[in-house]
């Protein structure tokens, strides 16, 4: 399959993951919970965090409690509920097929496909810990598995990456960020067998928080913030 055909297939899959009925853009709320039960807008019953799971109680028509461990889902009141956890704190996420339309977003703007945006890189495998900050100000420590050395517009840059099931993942920003493109973007590419990788910036994609303010995406670490432009991949949501 040639580059354009492969990229078009990737775009179609990406569009479905974002705009599908329960896709990324459908997140309507993230409710952080405590041990004291709370009433949540638009949802029946009361909700709390207990024994490491999200618990819904006193829900009309439901016999007993609704319990959702992180990642577990249930349909209720016309929406999809999903348990969520971050650093030991629990939240209830609400996914609503109409959320994107209410926010007035419906498409992803992209830079033109550029074969030159497929950049060779050298992988330096070494584990490191770096402080991270999320868009909501939450601070944590992230473990990174490698540094990928790249040449962009004649400038040497380094990309700190995390390994996940055979893929490298990273957040980055560049000279287009906040102007021509979203303030930061994400990348995934296969972990190579040796030390040589190909980083395809045509597949740079918008973080979930570009589609909903209720995501808590992690910002790029300082070394992944570059002064060179990367005019490839997804730009903004419109």
C-alpha cells in the first residue's frame, strides 16, 4: 500500500474513534468523587468512591448499587458511564453522543500530507523519570522508556517516549503550537527492533482535551517542546 492510501486508511479510522457515537468527542463530563455521596447533574441517584470503585446508589429502577471499576462501563439514562482513576483518585465519566454537537465541533483540520514529514530517528533506550503536568494542573511523575533523536529543519531535537504494547507514545509541541495548530499534539509509532525508527508526523494527532475540556491530558515534558515547526498531521478541531 502506498503512503497516501495508508494515510487515508489511518484518517478514516481516526475519524471513527473521534466522532463515533461513543468516541473521544462524546465526553460530556468527568465527575471527581469522594467517599461522601453526591448528586450529579443529569444523572439519577447519588455517587461516591468506595473500595477502589465508583458507586452509584439510590438509582430509580436499579436493584442495588451500580459499581464501576476504572475502565468499566454501563449505560444509564441515555448516556454511557465509565469509571476513571488517576493516581488513586476516582471519577465518573459521562459519554453522550450529542456532546460534540452541543460544543459546536464536528471536524479535524489537518496539514497536507507530506512525505518529507516521515523522519528517521535514532532510539536511545534508557529509562528515566520526569515530572509531568496535566492540563488541569495535576502534577505527577512519568516514567519514560527511551529518547528518540531526530533532525527537523536541520535542527537536532529529542523526543522522550513511553512504551505501550509495542508502540512508542509522546506528547510534543513545536513552533506551530498555539497558532497554526493546537497547543500540543500526540504521536504514536511502532517500537523498532533495533535503534532506527521512522517517526511519521503526518500521524501527529490532537489530544482528547482538544475535543472536550473534561479530559486531563498530560502536557509535553520540557524536552519535547521544540522551536522548529512541524507542519504535518492534525492541526485543530473546528
